[in-house]
C-alpha cells in the first residue's frame, strides 16, 4: 500500500471536507457565544449543527436540501414532544415504543431517510432528561433548530460556490478504488498467487466500487446541469464517469484461466513483466483519481507507451521462438491479455487528458444512454411502510430490536448511579444495525474506541494545562471524528470520546472525573445490551436471505448473457440495453458478495454450507466476468457466417442458467440431466484451427502469419472459448446448488 497516496486521497476526500465543515460549523458559533458568555445557555446550537449536518449524505443537490429541511422540522418536533412529556415515565415508555419503531422502520425508504430517523432518535435520547434544556423546552428546541438552519445556510453557500466539488471528490475516490482493483488483479501474474485471497480482495473491492457507482449515478444523472451539458466541466465529469464504468468492465472481463497461464509461461519473464505493467497502470489510475479530487491536472508517473512496447516486444520475441502448433492456443490467450492492456493504456491516457478539462476533450460528447434508466429508484409511498409491518420484514425486525434495546437501556439508566445515563441509549441507537455482522463489528469498535479515547483524554488533561493547546486538540479530534465516521468507526469512536471529554472539561472541569467514569460505564452497558438484543431478539441471519441474492444474480446474468449473445446470432446490439443489464449484473454480483462477507462475521452455528456458498460466489463472479468479456467482442466484431453454431450454444447455456434458477425456486426436475450435457463443438472453428496448425507446421510462423484468416481465428477461438467457459461455469453452479439443496434436506 502506498501510504502517501492514501494520505493524499484522504486530504482531498469528501470525508475530510465533511469533518471540517461540521467542525467549523459547530465551533465558530460556539466561540462567538463563549465570547459573549452565553455558551452554556446556547449549547443546543452547535449540537443542532452537528446532528442535522450528520443527515447530509452525498447525493443530488435537491435531495440533500430537502432532507436537511425535513430533518430540521422533524428534530424540532421530537425535541418539543420529548421535552414537555419527559417527567411522565409512562409517556416516556410510550414514546420509546412509537419513536423507536417509526424512526427505525423508515429505513425502508433508503439511507437518506434512515439517517433522518437515526438523528431523530438521538434528539429524543438527548431530551429524555433535563440535562440539556431544563424547563426551557421550547427555547432549547428552537435553538437546536437554529443550529440546524445555520448548517443549512452553510450548505447552500458552499453548494453555490463549489457546485462540482462533491462530484469531483466522489469521482476521484472512484478512480482510486478502481486503481486498487487493478492492483489486486496484477497479483494473478506473479509467481505462486494465492487465488483465494486475491479473489476475496477482488470481491471486497467490487462491493466498494458498487457503492461508489450508485452515489455517482444518482448525483450525475439527477443533476440537471450535468445531463444537459450546460458547461464544459460538467460534460468532462460525465465523460470521465462513463469511461470509469467502461474501464471497470474492461478490468472485469480480463479474467483468464490463470492456472493454465502459469503452467504455460511460468518459466518465462513475460507474466512478471505483464504484472509489473499492470501495477504501473493501477498507479496511473490512482494518480488520475487524486487529480480529479484536488481539481488539478494529472501527470503520468510512467512512460506508458514505452512500457507497453516493452511488453509487446517480449511477447513477440517469445512467440517467434517458442510458439508451435501444439501451444498455439496458449499464445492466443496471451495475445488477448496484451490486447486488453493496450485498451486500458489508451483509456488511461485519455483520462489523463480529461483532467485538464480542455474543451477539446469533450468535443463531440453526447450522452448515448437514457439517463432515467441509470438513476437509482426510490419510492416514498406510505404503502411501502405498511407492507413492512410484518415479522417477515428485516426492517421491522430491526425496529423491534431497537425499541426493545431502548426500553431495557432506559430502565437500567433509571437505576444505574451515573450522571449521564442517556449515553446508554445513545450507544444502543448507534450500534444496533439491521445486520448482525455490522452490529458485532461496531460493538467491538465502540468499546475499544471509548476506552482508548478515555485513556487519551485523561493523559492529555494530566500532561497539558494550556487551554489553547487543548482546544486545538479538541478541534482536530472533532474533524477526525466526523471524517472517519463512515470509513473507520474505531477511529471515529476514539476521537468522538476524546472531543466530548475535552469539551466537558472546558464547560465543567470540576466534573471531568465523573464524565470519564460515566463514558466508560454507559458505553459498556449499552454495548452489552446491543449485543444481546442483536443475537437473541428476532435476529436476521444472512443465510436466510442468500437464496434471494443468488436468484437475483442468476437472473441478472441470464439477461446480460442473452442480450450479449444475441449479437452472435445476427441480431443488432442495443448499447443502452447492454449497459443497463451490465449495471444490473454487477450490482447483483456485488450484493451477493456483500451478503456472503456478512455471513463470515456471524456465529459459527449460523454459517451453513459456507464452502458451497463461497464456491457459488466465486463462480458467479467469473460468470459475470466472462459475459463482460463476450460483450467486448459483441460490440466490435461480427462473424455472421458462424451464427448457426453460436445459436445452438446459446440455447444450451440459457437452458443451463434457467436450470440453476429452478433449483433455487424448488423446481429441479431436469437439472441433473442438463448438468451432464456438454456444449456441442463448433465444427467450423475446429476446421479453421486444424488448417491454421497445418499452416504453422508446414510454412512456419512468419509465413503463416500472413494468412488473412489469422485474426479471424484468434477472435473466434476466444469467443468460442468464452462460450465454453460460460457453459462450464453454469454447470458448476448447478452442481453447487444441488449440493446445497441436498445438505438442507
């Protein structure tokens, strides 16, 4: 890992800018209030800024604006209701049930609404006793709302001054993660690769990229000036995003049979040379990402033309001296890798030029896809909420867990002799998540972060007496806390604890020992409650949902394959439909992988058929990659005279994917027979291959290369090989699903 590049990426990321924005938005008014001696009375103002600002997730301008307005009004109402009724314990229990259920259940409407629900619950918890507002309930709620309005004004100003900044930050991060994916891919070309480890890294990286793509699609296609090409900068940003999607597909479809590759060429230097060059390409893509984030032109770190020519010369030299009619197919495979590297090289060079935002880069640019088909759909109809009022709904089960956790936490806080009992409820709210694996991870990180934060805070207060130095440290802790909140919860928990302790020290230094004690006790108690609730109250284990993800992946791959393969039967290829189905297949693959990763964090007794599911995830990944490889040829080549042979192969593969889907749906009557079927040979290709081998044997490579059928044979051999690989993979999937079904019965 290049730590300098990682640091540069973080410095120019939207995570850090969010941390700085929230910190300054809260601290600047606090300093003004402190100057006039009213900070104690106005403490709800910075709290409102921080909490309302936490709902400001990346997305289109109008959605961010609307969510902030809704959050301000919702939190104001919750603060008033809670404050006026908090002295009646029976009402508080009723509020916990109503607010706990409702604000957790609204997560069915997506992450943005879920954030508003979470913050509303935090506002409820803050106002559950009189530590914040005393008897001035309406005044405190109004001050809290004013803090939210201040953040809203800050957001509007920054949006007008830097309308493209968030897009650049997310797009730059997307390229940085894409560079990591290519760097992982390079590992396959060095000696003795750990295929399982590399595969797991690839899967994890694809999940990250899937999330980035979803955010970028929503922002780019929902932002009017981007789609309508109002400025050169907007056109270039859209162009770079679309190129990044194509580059992602290119990296996916460069999947090879690496075992055969190493068997054929491990004794040469060519694979290591290719691997080194792929690392160079990954460095260039990361460099492009950093440049986009910072808004400056990128400059190549390596001479790509010279490096690629070196790879090409090495291939041609080895081909000239080593290729025979027996190993010709291995060299065809190596040639395809070289062609992929050439394609990626040209794309990287084009992207370097794009970071200059030169008008020539976007000249002739035209959005050749229907934007509406690529925007994530989110309905807000009340029917969706009502439909989830069932124990079959994972959202409803999560809402029940949160509610029960809050009830238990509140009862314990009434009897526990600590001064900040509401911290127990805060811990429960922020730790409990719909997935057990995330709750478990957050539990460990929350406890560990709190202990480290308390120890660090105690050490700083013991060693440093200068108030200015402590204030600067508190500012840095706040920035780090809100910067790392979504990328490293341990760091966030540590720094939140640290800045809370330092802020309490400024407000009431006499009580700082009690604050340290309360923070540890309340966090541990809340974490224990959250863990027990997530483990034993209506848990939703990932293995109960994986069949749906498998079904989605199979259906998405089948549709993707059908539209790609149709081109080889003589039909026209609809590029817009191809890109939509490619998106759906990649999303389905990432969702399945994410589900499997969560299964790994669950209790061992809940990890059923893990070996088979891991095999299926691997085969699903390879299937999508091979279809993506096939789509590259479908977009550039046309050999209509082979359509009859390909049509027979396509029908059989389609039948195989359907058989795999039938197993999941409990209709597996013919799956055993279909799994035993072998793909028919392409006799025309066999004839061409025999003819080519004969030419090489009789005429030598140099004269045989002059034959016009050479390129056709290379292309058709690769295409036919992809059909065979797709067929083999689908048969493997059928067998894996049969094993899983047998194990369950």
